[in-house]
């Protein structure tokens, strides 16, 4: 509970009134806060992975929610339910680990992920289904590579273990997305 309160205080300090962050996105703000806290190169790699995973997890959840309204296929909506459940859980776990290590994570989509979200939000029905499936296949392939690298080379045992524990789920998501993509063609 104490860690949660410290995290909230940190977030208020970062995002509070008078914050002169200009037009920086949430991920950049988190990066700046973490650079002040972690100067060890090994720790920086783990922190960078955690920030990327958090940003990606936020996008997965928001895209799954978007799929609930924009998808034309029941199969895509069912897939989105799985993504929503699994990534919301993973996001909560990562937030808990980060808070225990005083790592600041992004609280909203980075500019890059916001652009991807906005692009997909312009589509509906079959157009959305095709674009969403394609995005999910590519994104999960990239995620699997990043999570495997963290699981093998990460220095922080908690972050490394969390990453290793998510690989099977990401591979399952990839298999579902590839299957969906083939059916929607």
C-alpha cells in the first residue's frame, strides 16, 4: 500500500499543475523520470523494456476495446475479449512490479501508439477486421522477440521472470491472430 501511495504521489508530481512538460507524451515523461532514478546501463535496459511493455499493453487493451465496437466479425470480437482480459491482467502485474521498484511507467499511449490507434479507429467492419488482424500478427511477433530477449538477458529478476511468464500467452495470441487473419482474407 505504501508503494502505491508513493507511486500516486510521484504521478501527481509529474503530471500536476505547473508541470512544464510541453508536448511530451506519457512515455517520454516516464523516460525522463526514470533517467533521473536509474543510471546503471543494465537497469536502464530493464526499465526501458518495462516502459515499452507498458506502452504496448495500453495499446493492446485500447485496440481490443475498439474492436468491440468496430469489428464486423464475431471471431474478431471474441479474440479482442481474450486480448482485453490477458493484457489488462499483464498490465496490472507490470504496474505492481514497477511500483515496487520505483519505475515510472507511461499512463497513456505514446505518440507512436496513439497514431496506430487513430489509424485503426478510422476503420469499421471488414476493413477494420483485416487491419486489426494484420496489426495483431505483426505486433505479437515483435512482442515475442522483445519478451524472449528480456527473459534471456534481463538483469532484474522480477522483470525477467514476468517477461518469461508472458511468452506462452503472447505465442497463443499470435496463433489466434494468424488463424483469424487467414479466415478473414
